[in-house]
C-alpha cells in the first residue's frame, strides 16, 4: 500500500533588524549643528586681538608712566630699587622696549628708582675717635671732626650730626664732636705782685 509522504515541517524565524534609525538621526543632528556653526563663523569671524605699540617710559615720573600705560589699554607691574643716577619715583627701565608691539591687555614691567642708597646712621657717641671713624667709613660715610675741651678723656666722641638713627645717603658727611680733654687751667694774674707773693 502507498504511504502518504511525511513532509518535514520547516519553522522560519525572522532575524531582528539592526537599530540603525536612531544612529541615522544622531548623525543628521551632528551635520545640522556643524553646518550652523560654519555659517555663524563665516558670518561673524573671530576678530584679531588689537596690538599696541609700547611707548618710552624711561625717566618718566612713575605716576605719569602708569597712567599712560593704562590709557593705552595695557597693564603694568612695578618693582623698586635704588639708583645713583635716576631721581626717586622715576622709571629706570622697562620691558618690553619702546616701539615693541604687544597685545592689548598685556603687562609692561617697570623698575622705579627709590633714589641713591641710604644708610642708617649708627650711634658712635662714647666711642674713641679711631673706632668711630672706622665704623662710619665702613658704612660708606665721610667723617668731619670738631674738637672741644671737655672733662671726658681726650679723643672721646661727644656727639654726632646728623643724629644717630637718621637715614643718610652713601658718602654723606657725618660731623663728630671729639673731646680734647679738660681745658687748661687759667694762669693767675701776677701783675703787681712781689716775687715772694708770686
């Protein structure tokens, strides 16, 4: 007898589709944003930073130099040091040099003179003249001596001018008053006296 054919049942499964939709949407947003940025940059390009030519501030009073720097759209940094040649409160040096072009808002370095170096005058009253002179000369000062009779031992410093503790410039003159010792006794008047009484 004939047997009916047995057909094997085939089950078909559907493969999941890759989730590419949201990726495409994200790329579209990125492209739109890039196009918008490009348009804005072409319509409003970045402006270059303005350049300022540095003036010559050397020997200018510091207040005047600082005002000129600020008015030019720059800033400044100032330090101070002594000078034998540039008057106090005047610009000694600057950086950058005059004529240099720098960006607006940049800083100009200034060195301001405080005048010649000064020395604190030490107290040498009571010293011997030799010791006092040695110390004052070591301090780069010059010494002028005035002598007077005084009960203090000869050669003792009785006073000084300017006063101790004063600020004086290097090579300034300091006057010392020095004892010559006690004044010599007065000779008695012998006129009209006999030899015996004299």
